[in-house]
């Protein structure tokens, strides 16, 4: 009976084929993962946007402003972002706040396990609100938007994307596109 063994050349050819296939597969998987992270961030932006809209519909004004007509548009700072999340999650620290911003304790937004709500790259979303209620947020307060232009909405939410640069780099994710 004849014993069949692979020759060294056959083994090398098989290894070369596997290497070529891996070289084709790895970039495709990487590209797919980048797309998935961008889509995950788009979904999170839509969820946050809808939570703010639901809050406005329930209380008659945008979150934590307590106003039905402010004087200008507002880009939310990091401290204000934390308060916005607490308000939308139905968490109020009335010991440190003079106003209970969600007196009914309605949960408009489900926060992550660490009580944050970030993009796919673990960075905070940027938020701007139209406090003068003219449905027009000035481009000058939105990173990556031409100062002369504006966005016709009451709520603007955006992320810097994978490079975390909120300037117009082409990989940003936002609520107005």
C-alpha cells in the first residue's frame, strides 16, 4: 500500500493561498467594523435626539433650560451635557440643583451602565439647542459647519467620529444630515 505524503511545495502553495485569502479578508472585516461603529453612533444620535424631542413635547420647553423662549442658541458644555443626561434619564440631584428639571422623573433616555451616553469611540456627543425657538441654530456654534450657514432645527447633535476631530474632516456623524 502506497503512503501519501504532502511535499514541501504543496504545503508552501497551500500556505501562500491562505495568506492571500487572509490579506483580502482582514481589510474587508476592518472596513465593515468601521461602518458598524458609525451606524451605532448614528443610532445613538437619533435616540438622544428623540429623547430631547420627547422631553420638549412633555414639558413644553427644551431640557434643563426651564424657558419657553431664550435669547440665543446654546452649545452645551461638558457639565451641561452631564445635567442633560441626568434630566433625560429621570435622575435629579435636587440637593445641588435649584430646579427639578424632570419633576415627573420620566425616563426619556436609557444611559449606559456607567451613567454616560457616548459615541462608539467613548466620547461625549456635542449638543446645541435652539433656545430662541426660531428653528435655526447658528453654524458658528456647531463644529465643522460654515459660520455663515445654519441648521434649521431646534436640536443639533454631532460626534467627531473615529478621529475625534469635530472640525469638517469627512468622518463626523451628525443629526442634521
